[in-house]
């Protein structure tokens, strides 16, 4: 069985916002399986309710499937993916 950690994620969702005509990635969430609409709904709810992320007051966030380059960036980052 594959160990589920950040270094072996295959997919992701990004949370973005347009600021001064520039697209900013505010949050990345990695997934081992391809995210579906329920995953997007769950992530949107979590970001709206959990003050840890600092996004509870934002109403104009877009959540989309992360391009492979972004998945690889976070997959190869030095973070352990924990809070």
C-alpha cells in the first residue's frame, strides 16, 4: 500500500484570486486521487469556516484543478504538508 504523504500526491486544487490584474494562488490542496466536485465543495467550506487559512472573509475565490507544474512544485517542496 502506498504511503500517503505530500511527496507522492498526483493531483491538486488551487484556490486563486485576481488582485490588481494578477492571478494569485492563495492555497494549494494536494490529492492522491483526481479531485471531484465534492472535493471542491468540501475545500470551499473548509476555507470559509477555518480561520487558520485566513480566507474566511473572501467571497471571490476560484477553486480549480491545479496544473501538473503546480502539483509538482508543491510535491517537491520542503514542507511536510502539516499545519
